[in-house]
C-alpha cells in the first residue's frame, strides 16, 4: 500500500498545534506526529478516508462525514495529547 499523501489541510492544522507531521512509518497508519523531533503519536488508519480526502471529492459529503466522525469519536478526541486528539485535529 502506498504512503499516505499528507494534505495541505493537515499541514495547516499541524502548524496551529505546533507539531510537525510526516507519513507514518507504521504501515497501518497515515501520519506520525512529532513535537520537538520526538514522535508523540501515529494517527489515521489506512484504508479509511478522512476529511481532507472527502473534501476533494464533495464538500457536502465531507461535512457530513466530519460530523459523524466527531460524534462517533467524542469519547476520545478531547484529551489533549492523545492519538484520538491528534487524529481529530489533523484529519478531521
């Protein structure tokens, strides 16, 4: 499976969070998140689309998928520094 192409949306979000991101070294994940050159998370399961991917296809569908993702992951996306937090902020 080819490496995930990080979208501009995710790069912009990473700047806001003061982290850097690179394609993941984990073949099952999309993005590795780094703070001060230390890897702090691997996020985004490969094989699933994300907000920036849906956005390229159809804005209305992307917004609906985003709403559903946030609802489905509400239990783990609010704790700062967790994988769920970074997945939410960088990919959704």
